[in-house]
C-alpha cells in the first residue's frame, strides 16, 4: 500500500506522522523502550499537541529481536501469531547517553539517541539493515484518501486497493546494494520480490494471478536475515517499489510488530523462523509415493477407481495413494462427509479392498457446509457456524448453494467437525485433502469474539490444525498427512501443501515452480502440485515434462479438473515416462526421507531455491527455473516443447544422475532432452543413499542399500544419514581412495554397497 507521491510528497488526504528522533531511551522489563516524537524537540514547548510513537525493542530468542511500534497503546492490538518464545534466550539491554542496544545472541539492535531516527540491526559487526528517516510511521487517511471506508466483504480490500481502515502503522527497512528479497508465501510471479507490491491476503485466485492461497508475512534476503511482520490480518508490502531502496510494510491500526531473524545463511534464517512459528511435521514414507486422483468434475465410481488402479498395475507403474475428489459426496451437499450411496454403496468394503491392494486412500473435504448437507441443520441448531453481526448465520452461494462456514473458534464446533472426520477415518480413509479456506468474509462475528479481519487469513490455520489433530489421534504421530491448499504463517506445521489451480501449459508449469520456491523461502518443508496442470487437458508433451518435474518434488499427485490424468490417456510414451520417474523416486527414498527428517528438524524444505545451498554464488540470485532437491541433487525441469533447457551449475564437477556424465560447473549449459530425461545433477562431493526397491516408497532402506559417492579428490571421505520409515537414523561414514571405498556405521549390521563415480 502506497502513501506517498514520489519521494517528497504524500498522496492527497494522507497525514504522515514519522518518528523523528529517539527522545528518551529506557530499559524496562527486559526491553528497550524508546519515546519517538513526530518532530524534533528543540524547545520545551515543542512537546505540546504533538503525537509521539513508542518503539519497543526486545530479545525474543537467540538471533531474534522483536520491534513494536505503537501510536495509541490503549486500543485493540493484533493478537499476532502463536510463537514459541525461547525462555533461555539470555538477551541483554543496555542504555547509554548515546544509544540503546539490544542483544540476542549474534543479533544486535542499536537505537541512536537523538535525531534523526536511526535503528540498525547487526549480525556481529556486519550491518544487516536499518530503519531511518520516514521508517516508523503512522498514517491517517482523510476523506479524500479513504475510499477504503467502504465495506470490504470477502476480498478485504476496497476498489482502490486499500484495506478498509482509516489509519495505518508502517515501518521501512533499508535494502543494500544488490540486496534482494524472497518469500512472502506461495507467490507465482518472479521469485525475487524487489519492485513488487504484495498484499498478504488469502484468496482463491489460481496460479496465474498476483493473488495467493498461502500468504506469509515473512521474507528473507540474500544479506543474511529475515523479517516476520507479526500480524495475521492484512499486511501490505512495498518491496523496493514505493521507496526503491527500502522494504515497507504496513498494517491497519495503531500498532505494528515485527521480528528480525539473524542468519548468516538462508537456512539459518529458516531454522530460527520455524523454531518460533513451528516446525513442519514428519510425514510417513508412503506419502512420498505417487498419488492418483479421480480428478475434479469427472464421472467415477468404484469400477472407475478399480479400472485406474488395474491400469497402473498392468503397466507396472508404482502407485501409493488413491485420492477421491469432491464427488465422493453427493452434489449440492458438500461438505457432508458422507459417501454418495448411488456410486459408493459400500464405502467400508471398498476402502478395505483398496487397502488389500496395498494402497492408501485420501478424501477431499472443505470447511464449507452447504445448505442441502445433512450437517447444515445440526450446525445451525447448535450454533456451529460463523454468524452475521445480527446473530443470523452467514451464508452465500459462491461455491455451493447456501454454504455456511464452520466456526473453529468454537470448541464445540471444532469437536463436532473432528468427530465427523473421525468416522470417515475409521471407515478406512488415511489422509485428507483440506481444500479451500481462503474465501473467508470480514463482515461477520466469531464465537470467541475474534476480529474478522484477523480471521480472514488465520481461519485456515484453525481449519488445518483441527484436521491434522484428528489425523494424529487416529493414525498416530508421524502418520498424519494433509493435502492442503491454504495457509498462513505457522501453517507449515500441517503438511503437505499443494500449489492450487494451475493450467495445463508450460508457462503454468514455470509459475507453479516459482510458487513452490517462494513457499520454501517462507518456511514450508514439503510441497506438491497438480501434475499436468489442473485446468484444461495438457498435450502429451506438457504432461510428460510435468511428470518428471512432479516426481522430483517432495510429493507427487496426478490430478486435473475435468479430465483424467492416467498416463495412458496421453500416449504409450507417457506410460513409460511415468513408470521411469516413479521408480526413480522410489529408489531415492533413503535420500529423500532423510531430507524430510531434516525439514522437520530445521524447517529447510526438501525442494529448495538454489540460493539456499549456494548463498555466496551471485549467479543463483534470480534462478527460479531450477532447484535443489535436498542438499545434493539439482533439478532443472524441461519447460519447452522442443526439449531445450538452460541450466546453471555452480563451480565444481557435477555428475548426471541419469547418464553418469561428468560436467564442469561454474557456467550455464544449454541442453536438449527427450521426455525420459532432464538435467538432474549430483553435487560435487555428495554421497547419495539409494534404495534397492523401485516398486514402493516404504521399504527397508538398509536392506540392499547403495551409497553412490561423487568425490572431488582422490581421497574419499564423507558421511550420509539414512532415515528409515520407522524413524531410525543411521549415519554411515565413507572412506576410501581412487575408485574404491567402504562404509561403516554404529548400531547397525547393514553393509551397503559403495559405488564411486569419477
């Protein structure tokens, strides 16, 4: 949201109150408190009729400092996100005549006394960023500027793009030369956010728009720090846009709170961020295998499902999960959580038969209860729905007729919805696709009195948390799996998330990847997408290229809108390509599950941007058409009809995982690939754990384990962790020379084969 007209002027009707100086600095309750008048105090009379901002700076955890800017403290503040504070932080606050300093481990914040306003953040002796003149500000919109006073409804912004408020608080943090910004959720435009205006407001806009299903008010930069704006409500970012040398973020109201996270590396920032907002949960090995869906509006029944499964088995394509999309329930009755007896007269028997075929089952749900649903009258009677201000139930017809929203702030409503899910799980469903959660109105009331503008983004957190909790209760810790579309900060705790409604084209394939990399830079450990694209039907070339990409993501699902995604619907080569990459992924499961365990421990995603692994290589700064799968494997999906793809390899000797060819890096390559191949390179010095089976993702990885070694020198030294499906972690140490090496480990009798690739 922009408040200025160029650098010198303000937009008509905007009154700006900026912190002009640090007039008084005091230490209180373990925090630095700064009184910041909105003009310089040159005489005692200057203090009268003068607004002032109060800025509080405090240590939160090792490497994390919180800043809060208040205009009027007596009004309602944002509840913020649920954060886990570090009681053993050991932060320090020091006040001298010239400055106030807050230290939290390696991160230090310094407020200079007097004018002009100056707050700076340091990692050791390295300056990271700072808030200078026109940084902390309170903006009041007069009549000429406040078109935003009109009701916002579901979208949450008025026609001029502003949120419905008359006052805003903002901060500006400076950007250094060459500094770029990543993150802010799953965004489908350029991976680098510089020059963009970004509204943190969940919306169902598809992947071909500036809107996002997963809006996260957190960013990190290549300068070695991250920032979380601790507001679940609408947050507006101007990333080097309104003021090109700064990131500005603003929120409606009288207060703003943000946290700064030290690095020095991007992975360190993500580690600190997810330590406070929540780690991604571990998900079971079977979930990494191939998922096949009925698609959305296609016709299907149990015979159709069996035909699909038989087709995969007859063609030797490994399949782990079968997903039932919306029409497992009767039309007009979503969500009633009851199988449509016309097409599925024996759901318990059908699910048992699918389990006998060694398959897991996923079912589609959402939190919207249609008026025709059997659940509607029950929810209406007991007050389980979000209400209008007059006490009636909020309803509309956009999606399904007369739909209402489950009020997850009501503990009884939460239990009611969970108990209905519990019945479904006990019938035999293993995982749940938690669709929607973005179209949440702002002109409503909640059971617990929550501010509806806060709940618009936060609703999905309560929704996914409720579903994930019942999955854990019914399936056990480590076995719970969602397939979720919407999220906010902290949503990474409830994996897996997929990329939403894309189209069946190469450009949409590219925007899908950008969304996943942006989400990874926002603390999400796992990510998937609709292979082949959701809207439309891909041509065989698009489908085959997308299969390779999809099966080199953390989770892999064949899904579409109005057409099936079974490979033989395209051509025989599509069958072969699907088989090849499904088997490849299964063979890589010892490597992938270890990367998943690391994601659960640190928040660092399995599929990650190149700058995560090579932060000191300026050539990777803007790369958004390739990524690292785990720390050792580089993937560059082919997104062209003729098979041409450009790939950048950082320095060192890389090895093709497919052909074994060794290629010198530190340069760009232009390659041409058939449908059964793509640039898939192993990093110099890596040790890759490979499994002995290709028919399934969950098996005994230690039985027949192979360690592929890609040494950089004649002497071979290295180690690799293998995490088994039951959670056991075994560390193998590899030593050798030339073309020969052996592996040893403590606590196991496994003797893996070691293969040296030179």
